[in-house]
């Protein structure tokens, strides 16, 4: 669905997102684009105070025309803003007319790694490699995450692993990915664990007791970007 989706399609998804999700999605997308609230409001042709209301009030229910303007201003779709695509795999759109493929520099890769809180970890197991999502942080030059001793990500300890993050913009058939290859090890020193807990990006979404910290020291970082 494009940013200019039909009103019927918009209304079909408008009532299916939990209260507050719309505001969080608007704010997150605005921050991803590096836009201030004033800049985003100007793009959408609305007052910044109204955009603040949409972002902060869980009961906000903007009309179809407002959602369309917001989607266009934030370079996304109404479907994505309202959470209607949450159960769909990324990248369902067709390739852009004139895509440009480029390799990312090490600096660009590191900058992009620092913007994300969820990545995919490729773990070697007895039955073969397994890929699992983990909440992660970047501390110095290393990727860190915490898990439970019996969980699949814990099998990364003392192994060579691959770790990947990406951003797929299905609205414009573009995006980027960063791949980190390195050695993973557990962090057990109490002082090091304390520092990691203080700097943690977020608690694991899976919940439960997950106090085993694992650190990935990269030996190779590569990235690529597709723009239209």
C-alpha cells in the first residue's frame, strides 16, 4: 500500500491498533528520519502542538486525511503508521525503478549499529546454525546482549558468530543491513556486569530472568544499502 492509500483501506486498519501505538509509531518514525517535531509538522501541514498531541495522547484518533498527510511527511505508509503490517514480513513491495546498491563504510556501519535495539544472532548449535533475534546494545566496539543460561543465544559463548541488523523500508523498496562477524564470550566480572547493566539499551523483550551477559568482539563489519 502506498502513502496515498484509499480511505476505505485506511479505515479498515485504523481501529485495530491498541491505544497509544499510533503516537509511538509516529514519534519513532520521525526520530528515524532525524526530524524535529516542528519539521515533521511542517511537512505534514499541521501545527507542531497537534503533532505533539498525536504522539503523546493514547486516545488520539486522527482522521483519514491527517493519516495520509502524516504518512507522506514521514515517508512511510498509513498501514505501517497504524501497525497494520506488524504481522507481515518486511520487503513485500516490488523493486524500485532505479535502485542504487552501495557498500557502507566501517564508520557508517558502526553508526547504524548504534541506532538499533534488536538484531539477529546466528548461533552454531549441535544440530546446525540457528538464527534468533536478541535485544542488544553497543558498548565501545562490542555488541552486548543478555540471555538465560538455557536459552539458544547462550550457545554463542566461546564461538564464532554472525550478528545482523537492518532497516527495510517497504514503502520505497529501499533499506540497509549491517553484518558483524566475531568471537562471542560471556561477561562474568562483577564490575563489568554492573557497567553493562547501567548502559543496557533495554531489557530483553522475552522477559523472565535473563542475567547472562554475552559480548561479541567484531573482527569483520560489513554493510550495504539500497536506495531508489
